[in-house]
C-alpha cells in the first residue's frame, strides 16, 4: 500500500468526522422536529459510501481504477441528493411535524453511520478517462449549485444550519483546490507517478478535508446547543 500509517489515520479520521456529522445532524433534526433537516442528513450518506471506494482504491495501491470511478459516480448521486435536500428546506413545507420520527429509525441510522464513518466530497486524481472526467464535471457543477443554495438556506432559515456548518461545506473547495495543486507538484514537478506516491503532499491535502468536516461537526454541535437553550428559556 502506498499510504503511510499516519496518512491512513488522516483518511480514516476525516471519514469518521463525516459520519459523526451526519448522525449529529439527524439527531438535531429530530430534536427540533424537522423532517427536512433529517432528510438532508440521510442524503449525506452517498458521499460516505463513495469515500470507502476511494479507500479501497488506496488499499489496492491505486491499481484498480474501477473503485475510483465508482466513487465519483456515487459522489455525483450524493451531490444531486444534497441539492434536492437543500431545495426541500428552501421550500419550507416541512419545518414542523405533528409526530416525531420513530426512535428505532434514528437508532438504526445512527448505528450504521457510526460503524462506518464518512468521506470526501467529489474530487478527482485526473486519470484521463473521458467518462470519468464527464462525471466529475457534472458532479462539480451540481455541488457548486448546492453550495450557493446552502447560503440562501442559511439566510432564510438560520435554524437549519449554523454559519460554521455552511462554511465547512464551502471549505471543501479549499480541499479540492489544494489537492489539484499538490497533485500537479507531485506529478509534474517532483516526478511521482501520482499524488499518492508523495505521502506528505497527499496527507497535507487530505488533512484539509478533515478540517472541513470538523467545521461541519462543530457547527452542528453549536446549533444543537442553541436549540436546547431556546427550549429552556
């Protein structure tokens, strides 16, 4: 395997953060009685699934491209799902429910997510496949549209997400940009076969995804605390 133990730790930690984020958001949606917020949390799952295909790709020493291609296809689905969930929040038709969600559904969802963790949003190692590049471009467009609408959600419905959580989703763009730069340096300046062959650059780029996910987690935690304080007031 190409990744060092420290680099594996960074990858797995960022995955765990995403899993914690979606569980926390789901529980926050339960607490405030918002079906649309819970839906958004559930629709974070495809990116988690896609991340594990990236990890499988690294386990094979970056030799089985099918894993990477599948991760991009699943991430496209995830970006579409997040965009749809954001649009549903903007419609504001499900802000309150008469009945709370069944407890067993939340427990089942939480157990599955925590057992596996989450992962990265769409990014590419630019391996040259036309199909691969097309999926990446569509996914990037959908994700950017989602980010713009997320700002609108924050403005119109601040109860749904904290500013820090929204900033965390946007920080993914920093991760993607730095990953592209690091990949260029690794392959075209230092002469490595891929970014994964330079453990430092690869780990540095991945650590920014961990920062992004941590921002999302902390933002959800703060939002939940504010909701508890309003309830006690």
